[in-house]
């Protein structure tokens, strides 16, 4: 059976140019195609690709085959996602779209949006938007670095702390991992700000720090932390912590966070088949211990419940930025001090080291068969008297023996 070829799409830059040429915003395109604004944003930056009928509608809209009336973006979108209902996804997670909520009250009557347990996260691609305050807009050139960093932190940090808690089972380590990741992001902010997926960059850094094996050597990590209060939550967390770290991370990214399989494979630095095998083995291990979580949807719901049951609040963005700057200053001063010590040691070595080659002295050895050299010693009294007598006499006198030739 042959597959129907997919509708061709313009390049990434061309998609945005065609949309702007028709004076359409991302919200206009999302309303016309029937997806969320985050989905359209992920299509334009190449993080995901539309499929099926959504792809056809998107292609027709870009080419101008369908007319869309621009409108003002709704300042108070409906509460969807974790606040209203489950997310319906295709098998490959290419274009998950939320179930349409029931009648939504006016913006003035909306209650505060409850914070999702494992999201939102702009790295998830097409995820439902939780509300106007939590939506992460593209970084505007008018924003200062501090404002852009604070916006990224406010959007990603709460969900990322809960994800890291499911990954490690330790509350303090989860907070520390997220803070370290954002401090490193602030230290490398020009690189992170220009990254195609800054939230994914921070998430990968936090996961790497949280799963570092060096934490075993820290004294405070040798004692276990109090488990969750609910027995069901405690059982699920125990099963997760018994999985190998790479399996646990794959399961959390796919069934917890909502990444598709290629994105999960890329973030775990594995091939897509390897990530699929890890996911299947992790699901099988969870289903063996907890048969009621054999369904992926039920597993996703339970992961969100376990994460939301813990009151994990990250630090303020200003505190994180200040801590990162303090850490950078500390390491800078340490590097300068080490350099000064190294230069001093090198100078001392150059001043005290010999400047020419001195051959080593050979050890003495006894030589047999050769008579020792006899050096003239002091004269005795008789010898001194004889020498004085000889000097006092005439050289040709009869008393002096003179050798004669034969």
C-alpha cells in the first residue's frame, strides 16, 4: 500500500514572510488552522512539522488559497491544557492539540489559572497555552537582557522544578539544579538568547546537573528525603527512581513533558530507535509494578499529579541572576589567584634554577696494580742539616763530590 505524498511546505523563513505579507499574526493562523499559537510558532522555527489535514490547511493558508481576516489577539485566551482537560495527541506526538473547552466565561470572571504540573514549556512544541501571563513571547529586541532572562525564568522555572523532582526524587536537588541551569544560562546569555530553543537548552542543562553521579559524594545527599504523603504517589516515585537514569529521563520527556520521539532522542543524545526502546522498557517496568498505569494517558496524568502535590517554588529570577554573577565573580577571582601563584612559582624557579650544565662527579674507585704517587713531604732534622751543609760549601771544593765523565 503506497502512502499519499504530503503537501510541500515553504522554507522556515518563507513561512514567516508569507504570513506577514498577508498581515496575519500567529494567533490568526492558529485560529484558522485550529491549533494553538505555540504550535504555529514551533512550525515557523522548525521545531515541529504539521501533518495530515492540518498540514494541507496550513499550506493553503500560506499560499493565499484561504483568506483569513486579521483580528486583534484575545488578551485572555480560554483556559486549556492542564486546567481544563487532557491533551489529545497523535501516536507520534507530531501535532498535539487540546480538546476544545466548554463555554468559557468572560475574562473578568475567570479564576486565576492553576499552574500546570509539568508544563508549560516552550520546548514542547505544540502545547496548549495556560494563560496570558504564562505565555512566552519571542524575545523582542526592545527587551533588555535582564527582562528577557526574567521572562524565560518565570515561564519555565516552576514546571522545570517539578520535572527535576520526578527525575531525582529530591526537592532541594531539584531547586538547585534549576538554579544552576539558569545561572549558567545567564552566564552564557548571548548564546542562549540566540538559541532556537532556549527553554530546551535550560532543561537539558538542569537534567544533566540533576543526574550527575558526583552528588553521591555530597554528605547531605546520603540521607533520603521524606517521601510523598500519598501512598500512590510514593509508589510511583519509587518505581521511577528504580529505573536507570537514562530510561527515567526518556520516560519523563515523552510521557511527562510531552516531547515527541525525535525530540526526546535528540535531548537524550540517542538515536530515535534507541529512545523508542528505552521508552518501551521504562513503560513496561512501570506497568509491571503499577498495572493501572499501563495506558500512556493515565501515566501522564499521574506524573502531573505527583509533581503538583509537592509545593516546589523556585527562587526569584533576580536572586538567581545575582547568585550567578556572584558565582562568576568567585571563579574569576579564583582563576586570577591561581594564575598569580603559577606566575610566582615560575619566576622563582627561573631565578633559582642553574643556567648551565654541570656534569655530575663520578664516584671514586680503587685502582689496583699502579703504585701510588709519592709527593715530597716535610724534611727531617738530618735532611735539613745536610741541605744547609751542602749549600754552605763551594761547588768545586774537594769536599764536594763532583761527577766526572768516564
